[in-house]
């Protein structure tokens, strides 16, 4: 018979005194069997020893609490760097970089750094590229072929 083990992960506060668990400090974990499933307790060892329990743990173990590490989401290219790169590529006016400029412009537009403005077509068929102001402003032509 297959049984569903639905046990929550380790808590970050003591289940008995409600004080935060300290990084790299000992912790006692226990499971209490209830009609709905299993209830998990994570406690300071002192709290566990002194607590009045009218129940016998289904399972109990000692461990060391490791505080969760907050990882910063790193962008592959900083937004400021991407905007500066777009400015440089636009200034070069290199036809070989047309696709790169387009993709970079779309990326910046989606992150709301690039503000699309009206483009004016010049007599030779090129689009006028306005100067960048405080926010990066660039007019995007149709997608490259």
C-alpha cells in the first residue's frame, strides 16, 4: 500500500517558544502523528527538554539548523551596461550589427529601460535615431531581415 508522506520542510522558528532558530545551532526535530497526517516540530534543544508533551513522537532526530542562503539573482548583463552597449552599436551604424541592435533593443524595451519614440524616416530611407536623454531612448525600425 502506497502512503503519502506530506511533511513540511524545516521551520525557521522554534515550534514551542516561537523564537528564531540560530544559524549553525543544534535543533531537535520531531514528527507527531495526527489524523490529518504528520505534524513537524523544530525546536531548540532546551525547549524540547523542558516542554510538557502528552504525546509520543512518531519520529525524532537531532540536527544543526542552517539558515537559508539568499542568492541574488544575477543578470547576465547589467541593464546599464546593455543600454550603453546599445548606444555604442547605434553610433557605429554597422549593417553587420543590425540584428544585434534589434535584439538588444527588444531586450531593453521589455525591461522598460528603452522608451520607444516616433522615428522619422530621412530622404535616403534611413531612420533618424534620436539622441539618448536621461533614459535610453531609441527608435526601433522594423525587425531585421
